[in-house]
C-alpha cells in the first residue's frame, strides 16, 4: 500500500497502480569511433548515429525513451553515448533483433565504431 499526502495531511492508503510497481530497464552504450576517421567524418558519423537511433522512437514495442549524446566534454574518453529506457527486459531483447534497430546498427553504427561498451540495468 502507498500513503499519499496533500499539504502534510495523510490520506487513506491506496494500492499501487498496475505498472507503478514495475521496474524499467535502462540500456546504456558508449562507443569510441575508429581512429582513421577525420574530425569532420567523426562529426558526420555521430550526427547520423544520433538521427538513426533517435528515429527509432515510436517504432519499437516497449521502447520508452531513446537519446544519443554526441557532444561530450573534453574530459570524456569516448565519442558518444546511447541512453535508452525500456518497459522490461523482454522489450530490450526485442529491440536488439528488431529490423529497424538492426538496420541502423548494421549501416550507421558498426562500420564506424572500434569500441562498444554496454551496461543494462533495472531502475
């Protein structure tokens, strides 16, 4: 049961809403681009990866949010980061094999990246 308050006054306990107790899954990836790319090429590749991955919003079941960050601070030791949220682990697994995601990964990401580090977790 969850206690709600309004203006410091405790209201009657209520049951959690159906999805309120569920945990969401975060999928975070950082990539380092290939050394042979010029600065101009890296900027273009980062822009294309961002557009491709963020373009998946609304196309993949269970994908709640997707953002790609390409303007890291000078203290960064990687080139770009994906921060995405899924309803659950099954949704993340579906995203991995979804044709729209596979197309972006195959054509816009993998050819230009030398290092990929991934961290998936529940929140």
